[in-house]
């Protein structure tokens, strides 16, 4: 795993409670995609595999934005339907437990997609 110090800095820019959530999400993604590289892209933490975008995540005042475009959201539409969504994004409220198992499944799905396209 190519850990990005920039992602560490990004996480440190938030209150401790949010830092803990971001660290959990980061660890979940790292475990689901151990060969993915970390970086900051579009100003947010990003994981890439074979040079292709895998997933992104970001903290906001009341939620965590999770981006598994282009297909990660549509493949899990039913499970994500309980969350507010935008084009290519889903918002996980900070007032609820993070759906880490769902995040892991989405990341693994995206890994399989990227590997098939290589």
C-alpha cells in the first residue's frame, strides 16, 4: 500500500471525532484494495488502482461524501437508497455509524471492475 502523507494531513484537518471516522474509512479501503495507491485528487482522498480512480471520500460538516464512480453506486443502488445521493456521490451522515461493510463491498466491486478493464 502506497500511503499518502497528504491524506494523513487531510484527516488531521478535522475534529478528532471526524478524524476517527475518516481513519476507519481509510483503513477499510486499504484492506479491501491493498494494492491501491493513495493520493489527493480533486482536493480529496483518492485511491487509484493501475492508474485508474477507484474511490474517493471526503468529510463535510454533517456527512462523509463517498464517491465510487462511475458504477459503484448503481451496482449498490438498493443498499445506498437510504442515504442522500448526488450524481456519483452518496452522503453518509456523521450522526450514524459508518456502513463500513458496505464500503468494503463497494471497493471490492470497483477493484474487480478495474482489474477486468486492464
